[in-house]
C-alpha cells in the first residue's frame, strides 16, 4: 500500500495532538478500513466504489485518521482533489451527486469536544505540507451526527452554515398513523385513480436487469421534464449513467439501492431511485410520465408507495433529499441543517475561503444576501 504522509517517522505521522493522518490515492486501498464503522448511506462501499470509478479520475485522496500512540483507526475521510481557476481544491467525493458528506467513524471512537477539534485540526495540518500544493479545503453538506456519533469535522465550521439541508420524515412504527397525518395529500384517492388502468401495480426492482430498465425510463422522463422547463440535464450523460447503474448493479440484491416504479399495461408511469442503510432511506431521484397522468399525482404517489413498502421492511427515517420543494412539507418533512467548511491551505486559497465564509454569514441576512450573492458567485 502506498501512503502519502506528513512528517513520517517509522511509517507513522508525528503529531502533537496524538492524531495520525495518512493519505491513500486509491479508494480500493481504503475500502476495507472501518467496514463496520458509523457512516451515512453515502459512505457505503456500494456508493463510493462506483463514485471513484466514475468521477474520481486521477485524483482520489482518502485520509486515514488514527490514534498515533495505539494505531487504532478513528476515521476515514473519502475525498478528491481537483483544480478550478488555478486553485488546487480538496473536497469530499461528491461532485453534486451526494446528499450527505461525512467521515466514516470507528465504532469505538471516543469523540469528546477536545478530540473533535484535534481531528479536524490534524486533517488540515496534514494537508498543508503535501507535495501537491493544495490551496483550499472545502467540506460541504455535512450532517452534525454520523450514525449517532458526533461528526468531528463540523468543528471546523458552523453547524447549519450550508445553503442546503436535509428533509427528514420520521414515520414512527405505525404507518397508518403516518398516512392519517398526510391525509390532505389524498394518496389513497390517487392510488384508486391509478389502479383503474389495466395492469396497474407498484414494484421495487429485485434484479439488476429490471433496475437498469427502470433507470433508462427515469433518464428519459427526467430529461423530458427538464427540457420542458428549459433546464440543463446531466444525469443521463455517460459518467452519471455509469455511476447510477453501477450502484444498482452492486446494491439492488442487498436492498441498498432501491429503484421503484408505478407500472401499468401502458408502460412505466413513475419511478424513484434511493439508497437505504439500516432504518434510514434517502430519496434521490423521481421521474414521471408527465401531464397525461396528473390526475393520480404519479410523482407523489410513487414516493408514498415506496415509503410504505420500506416501512414494512423496518425503515423509519425517510430523507427526501436536499432542496426545499413544497411537496416535502406536505409529506411532513422537517429541515435538517447541514454544515459547510472552508479552510485556506495556502495564501492562494485565502480569498476563496473568505468568500465562502462571507456567503455562509450572508445566509442569515436574506436581504443583504440578495445584493451581495451575484458578486460572490464570480469568485467560485
């Protein structure tokens, strides 16, 4: 295994804080570390393996954080580096497809306030002397907790500083009670309307071939929708298509990748794509066949039917993804704050870090943000 380390002494990183940080350049070298650790669904091998294969290019950068004295693992941070406007940036393995970014945390890691500060500071200090000459560390969309443990990297920023947030629905153990709480959405009526069509049914793909068929339909339906709205659509390009299909290939059988659909004799009417880890499900993509089916609200209906099916399998936490569309409130979703961090690693990165901090502060002052945001965007 090839490591890139800081101030190495007999293979270990010397650190006053007692935290050792090593870096590997190949996700496959890190994939087995903390396989039983705390993570969100987006730090799963079924997500990160396809991500690095599709998007990682030549610059994966995975931090392996451990106790310098005992060698025991503390965290794995899946990152990547790239150059934007001449600035060398380190960030999470994301590129816009991941809802929650976070480290993978050891199950037995002791994370008090002092330890959290030390981990974040050690990561920053380990990045600065690397021969790559990195300028900026950007860590976006971080939840405050990872599998019930505090996320140590949020100590580098301010909780809730992200412009994005999760949208969490807690259904409880009795789905009928949850259904009653959203009765104004009239999902039973929508199901009755849809069921009048010959062959009407709801399904969750159980095999890879069927999952890929539904993803093909999803791409076509979403592209048609975006074209109608005059918006750019990239999720069906070669890179994204490869990524989502590989997640399906690896994760459908285990129930990690959830591809569902409303289907009748006339074809596939609506689809969803999401990922599941334990009792938590993240909805990532929805598509539907358009206006001819509006009487049964197919996008909402396929979402609700997916929730019902997964609830029967033990899921109790449904995150309806980042972004604050009105329908998420109708499902009873509560906003979950996420944290962004921006740290200058060199003098070249300092203006960009200051720009990021200014943007985060402006989010608490909407009127001022409306004036200043256009100028700040030019520095991104």
